[in-house]
């Protein structure tokens, strides 16, 4: 189960390092590259809660293996894609496979382990989450730089195929059979809510990604306006469904739990900063500075490693520190992200200060993410725990999607306005982007202060 979790998490980050190579080999536009990265998150975010419901209704073992099979097949299709359009389409399918597969991991742990065994299993689960980002960046760099048999970027997807086949063979033998009598068939899938949410996310994402490249035509603004309408309709429908005694995709009562609303905003902010930072920096390091994919992957390692280390240890820090960890984390992330843009200003390599700033970004984002998620779930009633987990997991994916779309568009827009491409202009575009990222991180720190004053 954890190997499947690790593979899916790896796929979120491994593609970042391959983006410039994909762009050059497939002649992809900036918008196309954004959709290659964001397409996975679009379907993953929209379908995540539905995937969890399917496990309750059909059986966690059965749904986990079905999602794993879909993810593996989509990975093969991505690796064989002949154009940008095909790759984007198969990335959407990959995200759907993850959305079906991944929610079952925690459910299977909760149902099959108790006491100390469950604590060890959850500790291993946390370790996988912490190390997946670092491994993805480094492995992506190794695979792209190796250029196995002249395949370029394709192994970043094809590597999933043999792993997936092995996991399917092992999983079908060792995963416990589903208890048919215990399946919660009464929990509906809320298909109308799913359609409304998917429409809102798509109408928001597509113009944000394609609008800049097409000089913001009328349809892009109409689409953004329609996204607001569909999101309002989604909220209205979910509220009415809950009042009628139905099971909405996102239960309104969960949002009313103390601290959950603030947690949603902070998780959106931290994941948008994380995804936008990685995407823009990858484009600058490989496109502007001309680093190899391997060197780029290793460059990101300090950020991911510190993120994992802080995420695993913050609970053991002195009790007197705990209250201020989240705002301090956001503030540290803001200063560090701006610092990365500053030390790379002018097209230089940043020297040792770059790695200090990278470590600050990793620590700040970890303190903004892990305590926020843990404390939000701690305030939720046990009967709402599953819905709250699904909500926060969906928000995490939406944050990554918004980060790539918004800050990627800002980077490309600034780069285009500067004219001739090169290390200097790329660094200038990155600097603009890091200032916007720093402002977003600052909003995460200030949000809690504003709430307490009220």
C-alpha cells in the first residue's frame, strides 16, 4: 500500500524536472507544459472524495487495485504519448487513477491495524509523504539525464509500469479481502456535486493557463466568471443536499468546525506557494541557467529534505514553541522564497546562499503545512473525520493546481514582456514570481492574526 502511495506521490514531483525536456521534444507551449503538470492535480483533486466513497461502497481492496491498474496503464500511455495533447489527456487519466487508489491506503491501515501496530503503520505513512517529494525531484533528474535508449523524458512515466505490475501481483495476494457485509452502501456518490465542482475547477484553470498565451480573449474572462457561478451553484447544492439529509461531496458542517475554515485557506496558500515555486524555479534553472535535469533535481533536494525532516519532528519540539509554529513558518517561507529570487537576480547561480534560502523554504512550508493539517483534523468530531480528511486532501490538490496555473502564468507573462530569452531575463521573471509567492505566504501568516482579533 505504501509503495503505491509513494509511486503516486513521486509522480507529482518527478514531472517538474522533466518539464523543460518535454517542452523541447514535443514543442509544447508554456500553457501546454502547465497543463501537463496541472492536469494530474485537476482530476486528482476533483475525484478524490468520490474515490474514498467508492471504497466505502465497493470495497477498499477492490477499489485500490482498480485504481492502481488504471494508474499503471495511464503511466504507460503517458510514456508513449506522441504529442502534448495526448500527454495532457493521459495525465488526467493518471490523476483519476490516483484519486481512486490513494484514499484506500489510509482506510486499509485504519481497518487492519490496531494499537502500536497502527502507530507504526501511520509513522511509515508519514515518512513516505515526507520523502516522496525529495525522491521525485532527484529520480526525475537521474532518469531524464540518463536519456535511456534515447527516450529522453519518457522514463519518468514508464518507470511506473513495472512497479505497478509488481504491486498489482503482490497486492492481489496479500491485501485482505473486503468484508462485503461491512460495506457502507448507503453513502451516496453525489454525482451532481461532482459535476458542478469539476465544471468550476475546469472553467477556472483553463483560461488561467491559456489566457496569457492568447492575449486574454473574451472567452477567457467569460470562463473565469462562469467558474464563480458554478462554484456558487456547487456550494448552494451541497448545502441543500445536507439539509435534506443527503451525503454531500463536501459536508457544510465540516467547514463550520472551529479552525477548519482557516486551515482550508492556509493549506491552499502553502500548497500554491510550493507548487508555483517548484514550477517557476525549474523553468529558470533548466531554461535560463541551462542546468541539466540531474543537476536541477539535486538542486531541489535541500528544500524537500528539510521539508520532510521538519514535518516528521515538529511535534517533538518544546511546547512553548507550538503555538507560533504556523505563522512563523509562513513568515519564514515568505522571506526565503523572496531570498531565492534575490540571490538568483541577474542570472547568477546564487552561491551558498541559495541553499540556505532553499532550506528556509523547506522549513517554512513544512511548518505551514503539517501543524495546520494535524490541528484541523484534531478539532473534528470522529463521525466527520473521513469527510474532513477528504476535504483537506482535496484542498491540498487544488492548492497545487492553483499554484502551477497562477504563478506559471505570471512567470511566462513576465518572461514574454522582457523580450529575448536568457539567464538575465529568466532571473527577472523569477524575481517577479517570487515576490508574488512571498506575498501569498505572508497572507497565510496574517490570516490567523486577523481571526484572533475578531
